[in-house]
C-alpha cells in the first residue's frame, strides 16, 4: 500500500516501521493529554490555552516525541557496525557541528550587523556555542546508541 507519507520516511523498512510506531504512540499520548486538559478546563472553569498557541504546542510535542524516540532507539546510524565506522562517524559529527556553528554565526552576524559592544558579541556567540554543543551531544548519544544496537544485532 502506497501513501503520500512514504516519501518522507527512510527506505529502510525497519526504520519506517519504528517511526510509524512512534508516531502512533505520540498521537495516543497526545490524545490522552488533550482529554486530561479538557477535563481540567471543565473542573477549573477557565478559558485555557488559546487555540493559536495550542496548535504549535501539539506539533512540537508530536515531532519532539518522535525525534527523541528515534534517537533513544539508536536507529539513526544503521550503517555503523565496526569500531572504525564509529570513529569515522564521530569525526564527521564534529565537522558537522563546526559547520552548524559557523552557519549559525554567519546568519546571526548578518541579522545583527554591526556589532560594537562585547556583550553584543557574547549574545551571538553564546547561543551558537550552546546550540552547537547540544547538537554534538545529541549526535554523539545517537551514534553510541546506534553502535551498541548494531553490534548486538550481529
């Protein structure tokens, strides 16, 4: 059975199946949370969160849940089976992190140009460094989970 969603999924059937499970899980959890929220609104007799704010929160919840489950399952790096592949991919993650930080800084400097004070420089370099650090930590965690998963499957 073909669907318009299949072009957004990976070619690997196991990854595709796992992603569909994660999407179904997040939808069920979201449904339960929304029923709980509706019950609270009835009990507390309040207006609640405006719908224009609730819609992006729903999208962020579903996408964040699927992304975190994908990382914690170790599905991202299915090609890493040997320790040499692991080391090579770790180096690639470091390069990707520096490229990410560079692009982040470049775009930030284009938006905020000209910078005259030290605090303005720190306001741009600080978030870029933090975002790069988080990007690298998440990539490294996903790589370790994938390597562990792939070596135990062999």
